[in-house]
């Protein structure tokens, strides 16, 4: 199934005057003074790659992670997708990760027990999903008590080996409702994981907006052939808006994108903005008040997923209207495209740049759809 799209270019940014935006565009212009072509402008068609519903019927795909290398059951070039809902479509009860090949072939990578030791409250897999260099997979869990009808719980991060078997869990250490995640390999066997947390005071606020959302940096020792070990954690940013939501369970800081210069970008869903955390990989103290606003409003409307494009721009996907929005690192919104126009609250969480830069992979949970789609 494919559909053709239309896109619109944008020349507005939060708090920027027309003169400032024009200066930015000229400064980054290509040969002959022409502005660079946005990454989004290369693609005009959305096709379903595959259904993400596994044999047990789990629904609501959330996390997306590309598999870099073949090892165990993982196949390089494939994509992992985590499910947040079980077959009865209750949030915070999904337990599966599926593996999707570029040709649409799918397989069940993991089905995690709901009473996994070390994960407070049970299992409900979120958008937080990464594959480390040696094939260990880390996925976030934000379970909901009473089989999806009760209270969101603190949850944990679950580490699985390359066969999809849980080998350890990480809880506490500032982990409180892990919602999304990105990672970077450091020197030698060390890696850093950046995790957004959306339950710091959210339940107590009883539906009101509270400003305690955070981003954690976790330092992980990842020796070849042995499970990774959590060796340290620190808050790199705090003060993000959070709110319980009847459709999406909870709203808060979601998508994360790390640029090579160490700046971490955060999609702030509640305030429809993208924030920056400079020096996130080495920062010794946290930025407060939701970090530094880079772009707000305009085409951003409840951004959920976020990723870095090959040209250095950021691609955000909106939960409010189904649009993808391209934003430069300094906040200029240069393009937007309706990739999932049948808008549905809580849609468009995980996304990634497809291998070989052939498009953008994203999850679609609109209506009866539970699929991994490709903008190409």
C-alpha cells in the first residue's frame, strides 16, 4: 500500500524575525546562493513495509531501531519494533519486539514475561529501543497496573541478548517512566544511553501539567561477548512538561537525537517544541527549565519521534496532525510533509533513517493500522 504526498517548505522558526531567518538561509546556501534541499524533500511516497502485530496480537508499535550487524537472531539492515499494547489494546501491557526485513518479512524477536524480575510494575514496552554494537538490545518498559487500566508505573530498562532473551534489568538510578532513548558508542567498550523520563510527579499531578520531565545519561560498560553493565547515571536536563493523557497515556519529553558534536535534541510534546542540551555526552550538571528551546510552534504540533537526518537536520513527527517536520540545528523549520494524515493521538512515535538513507521508517498506529511504514 502506497500513497503520494505533498510537502510545503517553511521559513519560520520560534522567536526569529524574517531578517534573521533570511540570514541563516543565506549563510547555509549551496552553490549559486541556493538554499540546501531539505532531506524531506527527497521523498514523496509512503508505503507500508509490514504489519507489526506478532502472533500474540500485541498492538500499538512504539520504538524503532535499526539493526547494524548480523548476530544471533538479529539480521543487519533489519528493523526492530517494540509494542506498547497487548492484544486487547490496553496501554502499558505490550511485551513483544518484532524484527522487520526491508522486503516486509517479519519475525518475533522477543516476547518478555509480564512478571520479569527487577522491573517494577510489570512490562509495557515503550519507544525506548536501541541496539548496541555487539547485538545486545535495550528496551524501555513503562507498565500500567491492573492490566492496563490502572496507574503508570516507574518501569525499567530491559537488556536482551541477540536471541531476544532478557539477561538483566536496570531500574532506579533516575529511571522513572522511560519513554524514548538514543545511544552513542564511546571509546573502547563504553557506550552512553540517553533516556527521557515522563513519570516524575506526573501521576500525582492528576492530569495537570507538571514540569519535572527529565533526560538521563547512562554510562554502560559493554564488553564484547558479555552483557552490558550499567556503571553510572546522571541527569543532563530537567524541567520538561509532562501530563497524563487519556489517549496517549502520558505526554512528556519523547524523541531524542544526538548530533556528532555532542548536542542532544529533545522533542517536547506538551509544548510543541524542540530543545537542545549542548555537551550532553560530557555535561557535569543538568540544564534546567526544559533545556534550551531551539524551535517551537510553527509546523511543530505535539512532536513525538525525533531523529537526525544525514544532512545534520532534525526530523520530528507530530502526534497531533501526522506531519513530519524538518528543522535545522539552529531552529529554522525548512520543510514539512503530511506522512500520516489520518491524525490520531499517540501516533508516530518511533522513527529512524532507513539504511542507505533510502527514506524514513516510522510506526503507524492509526485506526486499524499497526505497521512499520517507509517514507521514500
